[in-house]
C-alpha cells in the first residue's frame, strides 16, 4: 500500500500496489504491520457497507465523542463518492480545516480518518456502494454531527443534494454548539 498524508494531520489517502498477472491483479487492502509503521491505528471493531440509490445522496458529517475512538477506513467499491473529513481535534495544527477526496471503484483509493474527525460523503453516481472499517463500536450515546452546509466549515459539495436523512439536515451549527459546550464538539 502507498500511504500519502493529507493536510489533515494523521489522515491518509491509501493507494494499492497491484501485483498484476494474466488473471488480473492481487492487492493488499489492510495490514496491521503497515498501518502501525505509518502511525495509523490498526484496530478494527466493525465493518460496514453503505448502499445509496441516487447520485447526489449525502450522508454526514458524523463523529463519535470520547471515550469513543472511532477511526475509519473508507473505500468506494461501486460507483464514486466525494468523501469529506473535518478535523475537530483542538490540539491539531489542522483544527477545523477539511479535505475532500474522490474515492471511486475505479481509482480504488481508501481514506484513513483519525478519531475526532467528522466524516461524510456525497455520491457521484447512482447505486454507489461504500465499505468502511471502524476502529470502535457504534455508540449512539456518543454519536454527534455537523451539518453538511455549516458555514463554519464552508464545504463545497460537487452536486446538488438529492437525498439526505432528517437527522443530517438537523444537526446543530458549530457556532451554536460552541456556545453550548465551550469547544464546539
Ligand atoms: C452507523 C450505524 C448505524 N446503525 C443504524 C442506526 C440507524 O437505524 C441506521 C442508519 O444509521 P445512520 O442514519 O446513522 O447511517 P449513516 O448516515 O449512513 O451513518 C454513517 O454515515 C457515515 C458518513 C459515517 O461516517 C458512518 O460512521 C456512519 O455515521 O443504522 C447501526 O446499527 N450501526 C452503525 O454502526
């Protein structure tokens, strides 16, 4: 695997190293040793699959508060997504900045997301399938989120929103949460 750190500290784009032959190719998609060698947490507690009917569907921006340690390794296995993370770690040099990465079935890239980063994606094709490995269990009591269009982050999504859950439309704005919690998370 080829690990490239993004401008969000500790978030990596992971490319495959294809071993090609006449049958096709073989590629490693996860390896505890390689993850550790690059400083990534290798824990996997849960693996999820997300299927989306329509192009333009948006899910996010989600994170789990401590003590949850929810790293994610996201990969699109059918269609294409625009995958976005926001750094919510107060002590991080990239605090409150975000990145967007196109993950497609064709480019086979994965995005490793450190814990305390909000995550979301928009589908760029119909019938998009996304798989992700989680570093901690789903814990609704620690689950939280921000709105995809929160002006505090200014994320530019590639398409108009075609589908979004009621929950994701209704997250509290960052500025409001900051007043309520003194740190915005
Ligand atoms: C995330 C999750 C949801 N659920 C349930 C809750 C609900 O009934 C149903 C759908 O949940 P949601 O609407 O939260 O699903 P969704 O909006 O797809 O949530 C996901 O979004 C992306 C962007 C992420 O980063 C993920 O970590 C996760 O938060 O599945 C679980 O049982 N286990 C899980 O791990």
